[in-house]
C-alpha cells in the first residue's frame, strides 16, 4: 500500500511538472477548422485519423470512366501531425492544397519552436489523365517559439498562390512557389485576447471573424470582426 501511494504521488507530481500535452480527438472533424475544401478543379478532405489527405479531381469528369481515375491520396510526412485546416483558391488553375496544423504530444503550455507547420500539396500532372505520382508535399515549421494554438485559421488568395493564417498570437503568409513562410507575432495589446474562428480574402480585402472576452475572466465573449 505504501508503494502504491508513492507511485500515485510521483505520477501526480510529474503531471504537474510536465503539464498537459496536445492530444486531439482525431475522430472529431469539426473540433478546430475546416478539413474539407472545394473549387472547380479539386475536392480535398483531410482525415487526421488516417493521417492522410484525400483528393478528388473534378475537371473533365465526363471523360473519366471510374472513380480510381480521378482519386488520389497523400499520407502525412509524420503521424504526429494534426491538421487544423485545409484551404484552396477559389479561382485557381494550379492544384495547390494548403494545410496548417500542429505536432501532437507536445506540452501545450511550453513555448516551443517547430510546433506549428504550414505546407502545400501540389499536383503538377495532367488533369485529363490523372497520375498520383505527380503529387508533391512541401512545408515549413514556424521557427518562433509559441504555446499551443487553440484557434488557428487559414485562407488563400483567389488563385491559390499564397496562404494566410491567423491565431491570437501570430499571423503568417506562405508562398507555394517558393516554400517561403513569413511569421509575424501579434501585438499583445491589440490582438492577444482575440480568438479567430473564420477568415476570408478576395485578393484585395480580408475579414476575420472571432470573439473577444468581455472581461479578463474569459467566461463571456463578444462576437467581433477584424478587417
């Protein structure tokens, strides 16, 4: 009985020291952000449980005889990845699929580099005869040290060339052609308390919808917009 009590006490102390780790429910498709996107070229869905990205090519479907002719999938580079959101350009001709997410099993309260990743899955082959070997994934990690991001959203320009992401602690732009990720830390005085939930951008202007706490307790929130 004595050793059992010691074991429980040690486990409790270790839990306090290490803190909670990011362990998302991979079966919940609505817990963080949109995991399905569509435009005139492709339909894409992210499955965090399978650690894969599913792609359906929509162009010239009248000339395709079977489902396998226009369907591809791409596994995550790391099974610890958890994708928050996927985004496509509304009027894009190139098949660029943007993803943003976090690495699981990291302590949520620790300021860590390499926690958040942003990337693009590109298809460079023919849209008439689909060849899944022409899919390639490239990505970058946010080098700045941040704690776990509970609210992280993303959109693209209309042509699917650049992705833009926002959280309450930082924002970023990611260019597909150059694999360049630029991160800006938010001002604590203006946006640290703002929790973004949705974003849209038409190429000239953007709008972010979210919530601001009414008081410091964080128990009551007002709907807010940032333009």
